C-alpha cells in the first residue's frame, strides 16, 4: 500500500531551536530511500507504508538519542485504491484548477 | 517504545456519514489489545509503537475493504524517554492544575 | 457557522512539563463560554466559529504571557451544512455502530 | 501576532476529487493578500493572525457554497515571541544543518 504523508516532528525539552532535529529526520528519511519534500511546516513523504512508518519510528529514536526527552509529532497520511497518485500529481492537480 | 496517539481516520468518496468506518476502526484497535478512548474528533490510543502502527495500517486496509476509495488520516503521536506516562496521567496532570 | 474543533497547544522552550499551559488554555476556553472536553491528546471544543477562534487566539496570547517563547498548535476543525451535530452526537453515532 | 500556518482542507460528500475545492481555497488565500505556498498535503500560509483566520473561515464558506455538505480541516499553527521568522527562514534553517 503506497502512502503520501506529511510529517511534522516537534522535539520538546530542547529549547526553541528545532532545526538540528528536523535536519536529522530529513537524513533518516532520505537514507531510507523515500521521496521527500521539505516545506515550512513539515515534510512530504511518499513510499510504501511499511518503509515510511519504519522511517518515522527511526526519526523518533534518533531525536531521542540526540537528547530530546519528549517528542510530539503530527502526521497526515493519505492512501487511495482508485488510482496511483504521486506528490507531484497532487500539486499539479490543484494548480491546473487555479 | 511506548506511544500515545490521537487517531482521526477520514474516509473519502463515501458520503458524509463516516461513523460505520470509525466504528470498524475502533473494533480493529480494541481487537489488537490496545488501550483506546474515543472522543468527538478522534481516538486516543496507548501501546507499543509497532502494535499501534500495525493497527493503524489495519484500519486503512479495513476502511478500503469497506468501499472507501480514498482515506485521509491525521495522527498525533507522543513519545517520551524521561518517564512513563499513561493517557490517564496526561488528563489528570492538566486537571490538577485547573 | 458552528464548528467542532480538536485543539492541541504545544508550548516550546519551557521544558517537558506542559500541563500548566494546557490548564491555562482550558480556563480560557471555559471562560469564553465554550463547550469543552479534555482528552489525553487535546481538547474538543464546540461553538460558533468566531467565538472558538477568538478563544484559540487568546490561548496563544496567554501561553506566551506565561513565558513560552514559541508555540506549535494542531487544530482539527469540522463544519457541516447538512445538519446540526454536537460533540456528543459524534461519539454516540460511532458507538451505535460498534 | 504573526503566524505561520499549514492548512489542509478536506471536503466530504463530494467524491474523491478534491482539487477544485483546494484551488478555490488557494484563490481565497491569495486574494486575502497572504503569503502562501502549496505543497502535496496542504498549504503553508504566513500573515497576521486575524487575516489568516478570516481567510480560513472564508475557505470553509466557499467550499460549502461549492456544494460540500461537510468539511474536515487540519491546521498546524506556529507563533513565536522570541524573534521574527518567515516560512523561508524555517526551510533554510533546516537545510543549513543538512
């Protein structure tokens, strides 16, 4: 099952500068071979369900190992059985109607 | 790694009445032996990471099998390494300060 | 326009104990006369759109005044024009199918 | 109070093709003079709190007017008092650490 995800990892107890933790997550996701696109409030990810969620789990492990005692993450995830759709398809589909 | 999750599964392409799909997800989660608490905009879940995410995957499979061609789900998930905390602890901790 | 909201306010830069901030938000919401129900990963709110979002803005102001330099909040919000539906209706509707 | 938002509007009861509704929301947001950036699972928005939330309300009104009887929207919203930060700053801040 293919899934398109929007991931936003928020480490707590490490002050207000979160970018080193987000950068570490980006590394985890790309090293997992997933298609990723960083935006201003999260990261779009596309891939097989199990690979995507294994990588998200690894993000939590890595961010804890970096010293964050607590993490609150928000994930949006979309699956569809009617047709294949990539992250680019989704953006183009909206832009075509604008 | 223990995780507390807030899960909100939104089936698309099946009209506006979503409760049969949500009820099916509740069944999946409880049959997986997870601790769950339904609220007005989602379901709190507590359990081991792998068990929780296997159940969430199963929810998507079941909702697709019920006829939903598309699903958009929102998940919040919290982990912490500083101390154990249950769903009840979280609520009590806030209520104690009110 | 009536709205049912799930609100999760996450103050950053204040350590890992967030309950005093969440309790302050509960106070803001109830003093605004909104119907609220706290759960383990947020708060359900029901009310008129403008009243609900004025209260959410007030939550951010209050949490900043309490000393949090940064806040990352997640909100789910549902509106419908086909029929009236309360928070209790939503829960009962699912439970009736379980 | 400046806010950075990630908005994801999901119309229900209109089938599986949501792009016309999302395109209409993009129009609302840009006509409101807000800075917006569409991605594969939502739209980043930057602006003054009141202007941003007035536009989000207008999105719900427009999507209902287009025929959607029900809408479930997810919003992430960040405010900070320690320093000004734009959407571009947030992305660059992560990329600088990668």
